[in-house]
């Protein structure tokens, strides 16, 4: 299935000079959304997967449906201060400043192998931080699942140790 | 299935005096998460439903899985400034100040009947705003789906016109 017709280019979002890839047309098309989730699930079928980590906020939309389909624990990774229980956190550099993602301390059991889900792989900053969070918690990254990869931003370079599954490439 | 063992009480979150109901143990238990999504889908089975609106951020986790299961369009309702395309918005009062939720203008087709999904019905402020957003866009609210209802906060009172489906009540 060709998913490109369901991705909308939005110029100058969130700031001037950036061409944003809007996935809402895909979300609003059940055949396309089902295709994405089913392809991701098929990619991991037969592998030892103990959980699905979904990155706030668009990663929640894909990760939740994938965890449901795969019948695996769904673990949210959230921005700082959003998770109510004891958390572990990792900070990472942005173009200007830094950001922090958190996971509940009891989100992962040591040795568990997890898939991390987000909508877009850009520079890989958030995804790299998510990988560190898993590894610091004693878990193993079994794979990174993305709707699309912006290959010209070279996010893959810093994540070369991991299996990266992306349905669309730009 | 008794879901109460999968809801964790967190005292004083997000501020002193509030007892927060943490749904992450439920998300991490595939049998419980599947049960919630399947019960919601069963509730709407046979009814005319044209889409599932998921409220950021925890509503994304439930709404995305429900849209996938029901094979219906998934439409995100987000906080101000997060959606990249043309939006419609509604503001609503909070205890202190106000908040705004937005939906893409092309999220709804006039006349379409939608289910709105969130994790918790508390005072009903956000859910009421979501209903207004749907109606102002020419859509119809076919139902409100929630994991739990905090009945002592009387959110149901202001939403009496709608079919409210909640799996847990406190």
C-alpha cells in the first residue's frame, strides 16, 4: 500500500523553514492506519517482544494500537512531570536547549525486550534518549518502529546498533 | 473482568490534596487493556459510528486502539498549537484560568457521528468542550467512551444529553 497520499506537507510548522509531515490524513483513513499497525506487528511476529514503549504524543497513537494488536504491555514515555508514579528520566539536547523524557520505574522488568514506537525519526534525539532510558532500566531495545524516517536528517546514524523499521522514507 | 486492581491511587498528584487514578498498571496488562478496548467496541457495535475522537494525551492511548479495533477514522483532539493544519478550537474554564482544545477543520465531515474517548471523566470540562467542538463542526456526538468516571465530581450532570460509557466508577 502506498502511504504517501496520506501524509500532508505543512510548510513553516512548527517554525519558519520547516516542512512538517502531517500524519492526520493517514490516521483518518482506517485502511491506511490498519496497514501501518499490521505491518509493524508482522515485522515483530515470532520475535521475543515483552512490551511496546510509546513516545508522547503522536507515538501514543501508533504505539497503543500496536500494543493492542500484539497483545503486549503498553508503556508510555512522557515529557517531564506528566507521569504520576516514581520515574526514571533521560535528558537530551535539542537545537536550542534540552528536553527530558520519563518512564515509570516499574514500566520495565530487567531483561525485557521492548519495541519503541514514534511517528517520525528525524535527528534521532528523542529516540536515542528512549533507548538510553530502556538500557539504564535493565531492558533491551528489540527494535524501533516508526511511521516515517526523514533520512536526510541522518537520525539512523546515531541509532545504528538497533533494528529500525520505518514504513515511509523521505 | 475486575479492572480495579489495575488502577493505582497516587496521593497529591498533580497537586496536594488530589488523589490521582493512575492507569499505567492497566496499560501494562494486555488482558486488561484488551478487555477495555473490546468492551468499548462492543458497546458501539451495530450503531452508526463514523469516527473516533481521541483527547490528548491519555485519551490517545485508548482512542487509537479503539479506532483500530473498530476500523474507524481516528481524529486527534489536541492542546492549542499542536495541530499543524487549519484548526477549529473551543476554550473552557478550569479551576484557575482556562484551556483550549483544537481539532483539524477537515477532521469531521458534517453529519458524521463520532465517539469521543478519554481516560477519565472528572468535572466534565474537557469532555464538554470536545462535544461543543464536534457540534460546532456540524458533527454529532454518538457517545462518550471513558475508562473511568469520578462520579463524585458530577461530570455527568453537564453531559446528560449524551450516551456515556465508562468501565469503572469511583
